[in-house]
């Protein structure tokens, strides 16, 4: 383990009930979020990794190095070998109530995969889940959207193209979808140890719950509107604003703020500049859907939102985060129901959370693993009493 820098952090009353903001509580070997530069995976800035094969990101997060050509093929072969989902699991996933929200189906599918295939080895279960979740998510899409029978997995296509193949989106452009979802996968895979979904997964695993239970917990955390579900709410907001004119977007969002409304897809607990993941997505949009109305609309919202938020001196970060633009891109390529957007985020984040749980359970504290999370809460409104009066 590399030397841990000396940290001094004084907790005062002002830190209570602040969501642990800024508290150093553990170590992370997979990624770091710099307030100015944004996220890097094992030291590589995200903008340098955005267009890599997904197999490179999986290798980097789990092995802490970018793969050689041979190692990249090894990742693809390993995922192929792990990717089979049992008939029992497929039947159970397809039988779920498709009236449910896609994130509820996604979280339940993770538990079904655990019930039918866990090994109780954190590393094995993490990679098995990375390999099998695309099949499960494709079944959810096809069953819930009525796109037809399940399309069998063809792992030799590569991790992302096989997912696009299994989705079999009617009218979908396979090449464009593979391009977009490959970048999408890389951008959403990891974001330090403290984001809510990762922190939750690590916390649940600290009680020695298995990978599937821990991951399902993390994905339920991701389903919160302040976290991963912000991408669906950001796109719904873009559709409400519905303009390609930055001035109109500015006036609309300024009024929304004045009325006490929320603006989704801006700001961040750690970042103090525009999220580099948002900048990469802008470039992908100019490449894949430059003339799409909603892509033009989200660019207007981006410009108008920054301007409106900058007028409030209390806003520490008026800039877009990863969630502002992603919805307009996946919508342009055929994912027209925002309720699915967080499942795509979860599909990717499973790799980062999985790698961090493996690290915390098997590498932290010289391999002893981290103790069960047990932070201290200060009692209030509890004067000493006795039932005897
Ligand atoms: C993420 O990628 O998890 C989000 O930006 C939220 C966070 O980092 O807290």
C-alpha cells in the first residue's frame, strides 16, 4: 500500500448533519475527484480515458493498471467466460412486474443474480456481476418495452457492443449506440470513494454482506434524485425549458430559481469547476447528434443555467456535472424514456463500486479489511430520565 499522507481534520459542531462533507473516512485506490480537475482513475484524467475500450477501464479499476493488448484480450475472454446467466435467473428477471421503475427492476435483478449465482468471493462476484448485468438489463429493456424475445449474448462482440446487440433497440444505430455507450460507460464507472452509491456499497460490505447485497444497496442509493437519478430529472427539466435560445433558457431557469425550484445537472459536492465528464459529453454530442433539438436545447440550458446560477453568490459551483447532458445524448440515440437513464449509470458504476468493495475487503489495512462502519452520532433532546420517575 502506498504511504497514506498525514491528514489533520478537526470535527466541530458545524460539521454535524452535513452529510459527512469533507470528512476523511477511508482510502481509495481506484479514483480521485479533484475539485478543479475532476475525476482521475488510478491517476489517469478521465478525459484521457473517455474513448478507451470499456475492457481497459475494467482492468484499470480492478488491477490498477492499463492493460497491454494481451491483458485487454484477457479481460474480454474473462468477461465472456463469466457472462452466462442461468435460465432460472433469466426467468425470474423476465417475470418481475414490468410496471415497476427501471431502477427498482435493476436493483432486484442484481439480487436475483446473487440468489442464483453468488460465490461469496468478493472479487469473483464483482467480476461476475460486471459480466452478467448487461444481459439482465437488456432483458428488462426488451421485456418492459415490448421489444421482443431475449437476444442471446455474443461476448465475442466486446463488452459494450454485446450490450447494444442484446438490447436490440428497434431502429437503433448499432455503431452510434456502441460509440456513445462506450464513452458513457467509461465516464460513469467511478468517482472516488465518497459518492453516495459507492459509500453505501462499501458500508454495507463492511458488515460482510456479500457483493450482490452490497451492490444492490449501492444501486438503491444511486436511485436517489440527488445522486444518479439526477440524469433523468435533468433531461425532464431540459424538456420543460424546451428552447435552443440561451437567453430564453436563462430567463426560464432564473424564474425557476426565483420560484424556489431546483435546477438539475449543475453543481457538485466536491467539484468547483465544470465536470470534465460533461465536457466530454458535449464533444460526443457534436459528433453524434449535432442537429438534434434536445442536444441544442441542453446546450442552451447549459449556457443559461451557468449564467443564472452565477448570479447567486451562495452557489459554490454553478457549472454542469455529469448528469446535465447525458440524457439528451441517449435520448437522441433512441433511449426516449428518462426513467431508464439511471440504469445506464448503474450498469457502469457497478465496475467502480465492485472494485472498491474488493479493495476494502481484501487490500485495506494490509489485507485485513476495514472494520464494520460505526460512526458516532451525538445525542440531542435526550435528557437523562428514568421510567421510575
Ligand atoms: C458521481 O459520479 O458519483 C456523482 O458525481 C456524485 C458524486 O461524486 O458525489
